[in-house]
C-alpha cells in the first residue's frame, strides 16, 4: 500500500498532466493605463493561464466583464472561437497590499477536466486519510486511491507542464522545476486512463459509503466577503466586486450552487458601472441561486443609531424589491463587531427570516455556546439565527477536509445541517472551480458529511432552533472600535441628528425633498460599514469620508433651516425650535441681548422654553437661581441651586454635592484623565488589551482659570497637555440644570494610547443601564464570572447610568461610544491612537462634550434619556413671526418620536416612535393634522403589523409593548 506522500507526489503529476497544448503568448499593451490585451483562437476546454503576475485584474471577454485574476483565480476558461481578452490591472493584491503591476505571462492551455477532477478527489481523500484515526478505514481509503492512481499511471511529463503547473498551483512541488532547463522531456498521454481511474475511484467511494456510512450534513453557500473599504478605498471595492461577481457568474454557469452576497450598495454600484454584468447577476437572483443579504452595507451594529439601522434595512429591502422583485430573507453579517440587543425586533420588522454571523466565534474569553439558536431581543422579539464557520476557514472556507471536520466537530446541532460558507473574500474572488469539485468529492467520500449546495434558501428550512440567547451578542474582542477615530464618531453623530432635524422640519413645512434626503442617507449608510465607522480603515478612506459627512451635515442643516424659516414666516422676532417630542426648557445662544441673558463668546446665552416638536417666541426664563464660579484656595467651586462642584487645580472633581437631596455624588476624585499604553498587536485599531491598566500616565490640568462666572453658565478652563499631545477642557455648570459638561478639545499626537476619563460615584451598584440603538440595556458590572470580566469595555449610544434604588449618576456624551464600568466606577473612553492601519488617527483637532448628570431615582424617573437627547439636539434659533405651536405631542413620557418623514410611496406621512422602557401601556400621538387613516406598519412601510389603531381627531391612539418600535403610516 502506498503511503500519503507517495500518493501526493502522483497527484501532483496528474495536475501537471491535465495541461496540454501549451502555448506561451504575449500581452499587448493598451493605450489605457495598466491594461493589456490579447487575441486568441481557442478550442473546447481551452483556458488562458496567467503565471507570474502581480496585482489584480478584471478580465473582459470581447469587451464584457468575464473573469478575474486575483491570486486565487489564475486560469481563465475560454469559449471556442476567436476571442479578445482584456486584463485591467490594479496595483493591489486581495488584502490591499500595494504592489508593482506585472501582467505576467499568458499561456494558452488545454485542460483535461477529468484529470483535474481526479486530482481534486484524490486530495480530498488524502486529507481524509490523514485525519482518520481508524487504521482499517485509513487503509481502505489509501488502497482505493492507490489503485485508482495505478490506473492513471505516470506516462511522462514535459518541461512546460511542470513549469505551468508550478506557476498555477502554489502547492505543486516546486523542486521539480529546479533543474529541467535543457532537458527535452516528452510525454505521450493516454487521456482515457484518467476517466477510467476517476470512474474506478467514484465506484469505490460508493462501496465505502455503503460499508462505512456518512456522518452529518452540510449546506454549502458560496461567499466572498468584501469589505466596502478597509485597507483599500471604496473605489477599489467597486473594482473588487466587478472582479468577484464576474468570476462567480462564470462559475455558476458551469456548476449548480448558491451564492450569498450582502450589501445593496454593491448591486447599485454594479448597475451604475458594470450594467452588462449586473444583468447577469439579476438573472441569477431571479433564478434563486444568487441570494441577497439585507443592509445597504454590512453595517456596524453598536455605534450606528436605531434609526440608521432602520434605514439600512428600509433602503436595502426596498431596493431589492424594486430591482429583483424580492426582499432579502437573511441579515448576513459575518464580520461585524458585535450585535445590539434590539436587532431581533428590527429584523422582524424588515421581513427578515434568519440572522447569520461568524464573528461570535472570535471571543477571546468565553466560547459562544450555540450554532443554531433563537435570538431574543429586549422587546421579546425572536429570530432564528445561525453562528457558522466555527473552525478553520471561518466564513471563507475551501472544502478542505481538516477545516470542514473542525467546523463539524464544533457544530452544536448535529441533527441539523451545518451552514458552510466557502469562497475567498476581500478581493479573492469567492468560490473556485476546485472548491466546487471538492464539494462533490466530500459528498461522495465515506465518513464525511453529506453536502448540498442549496445555500441560505435551504438553511432557512432547517432553522428551527431549540436554544435561546437573550440580549446582545457582545463580541469579546475588538473593543477598541467603539473609540478609534474620534472625528469619525463625532461627524457621524452630527450627521444623524442633522438629518433627523431636516426630515422632521421639512415634513412639517411640506418641503420634503425625498430624493435629496435619500441621497444624504446613502452617504451616511455607506460610511456605517463595519471598518469605516468603527475607525479601523486606512487614512485614505477617512480623507474621502470626512468631507462627505461634513457635506451631509451642511446640506441637512441647510434643509432644516430652510424648512424652519418657512414655518417661522417673515418677521424679526426671535423664535426657538425644538425637534424633540417633549416640552423643554433649555439654553440657547441668540444674536441679540435679551433680558436676563449672559454674554458669552458665541453671542448671548439665554434660557428658553419650547414646546414638543414645535416652536415658541424667545421669552427668557428665570432658572430659579443662578450659577457662580469662584476660587477657594487652589480649588474652584461651581454652584447652582442643585449642585456644588469642587474642582482641584489638576482639573479633577473632588466633590459633587447634591444640595437638593443631601448626597455627595462622588466617592473619590473624578474626571481623572488617564492615558494607558495600549499595544494590542496586529489588531491595533480594533483591540484594547485586557491588561491595558498596567502601564499608564495620569494627566493633570494646569493654568486653571474661570472663563465664565454666571449668572446662567459658569466654566473653569484647564490646559491638559501631555507628551506631544494638546488637550484643553472647559468644565461648565448651568443655572437650574443638573448637568455638568466637560467640553474638550484634543489633538492626540502620541501613539499607542487609550485615553479615558474616570468617575468614582458614591453608589452601591452591581449593574448599569446603557442606551443602545432604539432601546436600553442593563448590564452587570461585577467581575463575578468570566462573562462579566470579558465585558471590560462595552458599547453604548448617548448615555449610561449607574443607579441604586434612590439615587444615581448618568454619563452623557455627544460622540463617545465605549466605556469601562466596574460597579460604580465609570471609565469613559475619549480617544485611541493606534499605528495600524492609520498611523494618523486622531492627530487632527477634535472637539467633543461629555457630561455627568446626578439625579434622584432611576434613569427613567429622572429623565436621563431626555437629558442625553437635549445634549445632542440643541434648540434652533431663527428670526420669524412671534407665536407658539406644537406640531407633535405624545401622551406618555416613555414614548419618544424619533423620526417624521414622508412615506416612501403614496405621499403619506410616517411617524416612528419607540418605548424606551420595558413596559406596556396605551398612548397617543397628537399630530398637526387630522389623519384620514392610520396604520401600524413594518419599517419597510409595506405591511401591517396587526396593531389596532384608533383615530380621534388629531390623535392616533394605540397600545404599546416593552421596548416596542412603532411605525405609523398616516394618510
């Protein structure tokens, strides 16, 4: 019996013998840069092999996108006849490595497909034999393969076969090409012996299957995970999708398999830049073999707001429906860095039947326990979910037997088929011909799982999980992405709120420009990709993205201002507009002095009242006592009727006394700014080391001074420079407010740092509450279990709150998303400065505000969520006619109106609101008109959700459930 090495050597020769009629050719240089052409007359089963090339190329056949050269696809199958081949090269390899373009050597070859199939089958069996412990089974497999290879016995080989085989196959024994120059090696191949050998092998496998049996079942789906931008630009991704989709389309003409591709944006790009290729993809989608994944892109699911996630699903699903006549049934997010606990409800409201990810298996501490599971969100909604690729290959598997068996061993639901995603990603072109032959071989081999290639369509049929996972899918990895690239986070938050205001006011003013608003959302959604918004892309990406988002903010603000001016009408009066769905008293800066106002650098600060989602004349309010700042030795004191804050000369709060409740809010000095050394290796921008607290530098303020001393706002300013970095902070208190702001400007020049502000609150707690997209989540803050300890940095949206039964303190922010919370200690992450992949991260000046909000009671009764909204959505001031009007009101304080917009079709109005609490109730929304009809619909604005709605004049009345998201379609 031949051993594995002997058989492997023979298989290598079969690969080489599969090549014949070898003819070396030359490219012709085109007038277009980095483009090469060649004219070929080809016969049946001829291919153009390209060896020794550097870079990646889209290959056109007679002018149409056809195939790719990407490092994994090196043989271009040709139709018989006269063909013009064009290769459009780019100086990048699959993972963005920049290289010098070399078009390589084109070689016309004839490929014996049967020999190739024999080679692939043989390799699968060798891998199986290597992994089998049972000596009898191993012997049977090796004997069968040995006998088959005796039938296809070696009959010689040519020099060109060796050279081309070595150029095409990285695993080919390279030593065979070392000393063949000058030799005229000849071969006379009896090609019929390959067919005889393959038939013998397959018949033998059938007998072994009948004797030994099969174990398990695999549902395979072709896949090519393509990052929208990462170590390359968005423009390069447009070329990557053309190369990948061309290759997949060609393979799908030759093999029967399913392929999954997310990201509606990619299909739109394909339609705009490669229309002929788009039409071929469309045909495959209509056939049901090319499967769609929801989302405009594969978005970040923690930093992205609730309404932004709605738009990701709304715009992608409606695009798919309009373009392909169907919506996506799966939310396919294999590589996103954790998943909000509100996603199940959002998926259910978007018509999604299945959630699929691989990323949960990247945990660094605890092993995710399930493969198939019912994922339950904070409202009780659930959705069947699959965690796949737990083992070698992950979401880019190849039907390598060792990797397949690793995944099968880790698959928890052995009575159900295992989802198996195969194909090279990020520019690698997806599945290969070899993978698809391997799939057949695995299916025919004994012991291994049965294989079908029915994709997500088939997986959904088997997705009936028993296990349930409730709450967020927290990723115990990549915790630094909540913080990397401060400017990205700041601009994104501003864009979300600016566009929110633009939609609300333009709807109310009847000036809604749907196309412009959709275009602005497209820009926001594109940049919510899970390596862009998280701050883990190269600098070139952010040089493109920042101006784009700044333009969104500018255009949205102009749209909102135009609508507000229309509502305000002509006049010289000062009018305050409030887009939040509650009456509020707040501060604003006006141009002209008003009674009781305070002169500040920006103008005149004044306290005003504005109704819920409406406007009122600027009538200055008495805050019920002023605010003052004064020195007390080397300390500073800020004081209003609620709070007394003592700040030391280093910029730290030594005391924060709640005068109204008689409570000292701090246990120890707080707003301690600490710079931690953080050098997490290759995942520099992504990760925070578990040991990050071991090496640190405490940053002390200097040059403290009172910059404003009331009566409405009092501030103490500090320089907090360190190393080569520049930091300034203004600590401000307002009259009649419980909020203390830390207005910060930072230029973080020093590298490999994590910057945090620590607060030690005088509370007895073992949990904290965090805002998440369209909801709130309570997390334990102890270190009792490994699951607790792994959550040493967690995501949030605009606020977190630490409370005992009678008292608490919230931390608010206008652009920060990561925090460490240990019982009653909170470390808010302010900035992170990795070297990779962008060594210039946060070197620009960034301005942001975080705040603390001491309060009696819990986060809800004290209005923490409203305070956070007010920090992020200041009153808008404009000149107009005097008057007061509320356009929209809600009955109950737990209901928040987040979005008012024109419907996607039919000229109706959409009002979206959510219940911030885990509570039931009956409530109403009072509108600015009497609706003729009202329906509760899904977030696609297409289907009723079965919620009874009553109309009483200008009020829409409904029942609501815990953490429910409600979309009202109003006529």
